[in-house]
C-alpha cells in the first residue's frame, strides 16, 4: 500500500512561496506605493503554499509522479505574476513563479539577453547576469532550503531582477539613439 503524503519537493515549493509572501509583506509596510498589490501577491502566495502542502501527488500505474505542479497552484501563480506585471512598483520580478516551481522542476531561467550596443551597458549586463546565475545555482543546490536562507537568496535575486529592469530600460534608450542604429543602404 502506498501512503500518499505531500512530497518533499512540494513542501520545499510551499516554503519558497511562503518566503516570497514574507518578502512581499515586508515591502508592503510604510505606505509603499504598491502596498495593495504586494498584499494581494502575499495572500496569493500563501494560498499557493497551502495547495502545495495539502495536494497529494498523482499516481500513474502505481508510480508516484513527483514533477508536477497542482493546477490550483499554477493558476494562483499566474494571477500573482499578472498582479506584479500590472504593478511594477512592487519590485518583484514578473517571473516570480519560477522561484517557487524550481523546487519541483530544478530549473531557473535567466532573463533574455538585452544586446546592448554600448560596451559599458554590455559590461553591466554581463555582471548582472553572472550574479543572477550564481544566485540561481546556489539556490538550486539547496542552500535556500532553510527558510531564513531562502528569504535572503530570494531577496537578493529580486534586487538583481530590479536592476536588470533598470538596465533593460537604459539599453532600450541607448540602442534607439540614431548613432547606434544600423545604417540602411539605398
């Protein structure tokens, strides 16, 4: 007989969701401009954690499936990302769900390359990308399994994402300058 309980990776995903909810709650204090959005995201992530903690893994032909995300958790994460996309002032990355689901899938993606024309902006992109890659690798290797360590890694990653967004805006402006556009032969 197979005893069905939530899997360790699901419980790890729940812990990450709760850590991110804590980050959102801490940011929502002191009259933050996106206080309502941050509170909504925190509540959604609490619900995501509850789903991961209570949902039993599916069994297919007697085999426990370990690499699935409950539909309710996926939907709640999608809604949280939508709230973040509509409220950039939250300072949270739009790709927030990957930090929860990486406990199940074991992957974290880096932001798309910006392709800056400026050497200075290219160096900044390279530096930010390397820092984010390092955090992702450490987080995935389990250093973020302890709740207090997870919160620190997540907070650091979110700050890097915020810097990435600022850099993306600067690259867009710089690349759009007439002197940085390719010439068209007539």
